C-alpha cells in the first residue's frame, strides 16, 4: 500500500497570520466609539498582550519524539489488555490478520491526515478546521460532533478504568493482609472515581497540551510497562500452546456478536485521528510539522502494533479460549505484586491519557467562550486562570458524576467509538487527501475500497456494542459496584 508523499500536498512556511480559523476567532482590533483602532484602548492597559485562551496562535515547541509519546499515550490504553480476548473470538487465522490490516490502514490514513495540516498556505491547528477549510461547513459540523463526543466519553471511560485499577489494588492489598473487605477503606468504585476526579481537576489547570508533555512521556512509559508485564506473563506460559484456528466456540448468535465486538475492539484500539492534528500543532518548526509528524506517526503506531501483537498472541497462546476480558486476571499463578504493579501502571497511564483527550476539548470550549465574550481575547493572566478554573472544574465534575452513576459507561463509550471511528479515522482523512493531493486512479480506487470496508466494520461493531449495552443494562443499579474479579 503506497504511502502518500509530502510532495503531493502544497506546504508553505506560514506565520501565525496564516493559521486557518473562523473569522470570529481571529484577534480583532479593539473598538472605541464604534470604530476599530490600531491599538488597545487606555482601559485595556498599556502593552496588553493577547490572551492564551483558545486556539489563537501556533507556538509549537515539542519534538517529534514528544509527539510520538502523545500518540502512544492516546492510543495504547488499558484496552490493550482486552485484545487477547478479541483474538480468542477470531481465532489464529483471522486474529493476527485483523491486527495487521488495521495497523496498516491506520498508518496510511494517519499519514494522509498529517498531510492535511498545512495546505495552500493555511495551517489547520484543529481537525475540525481542516475539514471546514477543505470540505466545507456541513462536514465540519459533523466531524466536530463526532470528534468531541468521542473525546468527552473517552475521558469518562478513563474515570472508570482508573477507578477499576484503584479498587483492584485496594482489595488485593486487603486480601494480602488477611483483612475482611468490610474493614478496608475506599472499597466502592465510586469512591475511587471521586479521587481520580480530584486529581484531574488539578491537572486540568495546565493551560494546554504542550504543558503536559511530561505527562505523556510518563503515560507512554506506563502503557509500555503494563503491556510488558502482560507480554512477560504470556511468554512464561506460552508453552501451553492454547488457542484454535477458528477461535472460541459459541452458539451462532453469541459467536456473531462476539466477532463484531472483537473487530470493533481491534479497529478502534488503533484510532488516533481525533487528536492527531492537535498533537501535530504542538510540533516546533523547522523542519515542517508534516515531516516531523510522519516520523512521530511511524514510531508511535509501530510501537503500538508491536505491543498489541505481542500481548494478543502470547496471551491467547498461554490462556486459549478461556482468556478473560482483562488478560492479567487470567494468570492466577502470577505473584500478587505483579498484578498490583500492572494495575498501578494502568492507573498512572489513565491520569496522563485523560489530559491528552481532555485538552483538545478544553480548547474547543475556550473557542466557544471567545465567540460569546470577545473581550476575553485581551484577558489578563489572573482572569484567564479564573475562566479555566470554573469551566474545567465543572467539566471534570460532570464527567466524574457520570462515571459514578454509570460504572458500565464504557459500553456507551464503545458505542460512540464505533459510530465515530469511520468518519474521524477513515472517511475524512481519505476524502480530504483526495481533494488536496489529487492521487492517481489506482490509489484513489484503493482508497474507496478501504473506506467502504472500514465503514462496514464500524456498522457491525456498532451492532455488537448495542448488544453489550442491552446485556449490561439488565443488571444496572445506580452507584453500583461490580464484584472484583
């Protein structure tokens, strides 16, 4: 599969004035007595600089390696521990094939999206603005809806995943000390969710994604850490030679839904499109952002594929068709400290990955605030912080409440991921690249084939997610605490 060349797309060095954004978000001249003036009015204060709220300037300072860390942190989540179960539904033939096909497809479409960042002298600092500039306003509205809904519900899912790990560590620690569960503190999942929410309220005061670069490096190391533990445990029991060619046997209907969920689990595990443009905007220049980002994409996705393949294959080889949803739980003979360490790494990763998905949402909210109150463009630092304190605290609080009320909310997140995967990760990257690069007929034909197949996968994965929601909702109770594994 041919990778698009940066030469196919028009790239130009651009100043901040060449950033593409809606006119309402551009810095406007202050107005006195109904007329624009060339300098701020006296009431604005001498030498007043523009606020850092919103998406006003491109001021990237990150290296390509930091961007690769952002991608690894965003892509490799605790869901990697469920991939052996997905392979179990597909079997030894279809499982590895799907892992490879989705990797190659994601690598290809991500590179296309990367080349849509800087087109015809315009720099697109947001994915939705690239779609607005290249495809038009209707497409931009649909993309923004899919992108933000996906990121918002992903952050809620991270609340739940973090609480699961915290609760597992707490319960296992009590068991190791020979204490009854009733004597342990913070045994309920909603209590751990509140703790995680409090931590994120503090971290959300950092102004933008570049401010949490160190967090992404830590998160990437943690994701590699617990993936490494899963790989080590799988390798230690790989001699069991488990697994079958056609996968887990089940009644036809159950098998069909299981395969649908497995396809969705693998396909969406690779998705990075919803934050790729925002991550690319953090890169320093020169060299051109597209050149650095191509390197980040190759390293980030190759690292992801290596982890996914090893965890999936070794986990299935060790545990076979009986592999649980979380592969770490299936190694009953492993030392307790190993499971505690792995879950601690999952927790630290969730703390950092939350910000990778939340910061683009914060920027969208700030853009909306700038439209509603244009004077915020000249807000002093103290007022900037007050604005962030109010709306970001409210955002994290609402997400925390949803995670407490709906501890199976990850099922809804999976549904939204299924619905939004095709437009964000496949359809718009391909359609935009077709417009800006004018690929040849053979490459265009291949693009349409990939677009159609991946859209069909999204449809069947949606069906599987709906079935999962229906099955889970039957036993749902407010503030429920599922039994620990």
